[in-house]
């Protein structure tokens, strides 16, 4: 870690955001999260539509928003 200060950083500080988002751990977490988003979207576009017909009014509103 050098002492080079980027925009908004003071000399000697560590940019943890840039360090984390550039890491293998972040890549793994991001890919897993996107997989969950895709899985949820597939459910909502498929079986979720059928299941939503069984919801009461407040549940149907929550599902639709």
C-alpha cells in the first residue's frame, strides 16, 4: 500500500472500497448475488405468477410492487 492519495483520500489512507471491489472475494459474492437475483426473477416470471393468484389483497399488492 503506497501513500498515493486518490480523489477524496488523504495521504496514508487505505481505499478499502476499491481494494474490496477488486478482490476475488467480492467477485464471488457479486456472482452469487446476481445468481440469486436471476433465480428470483425466474420464479416471479414463472411459478410466482401462478402462486400470486393465491395471495390475499395485501400480499398481491406487495407482490406487484
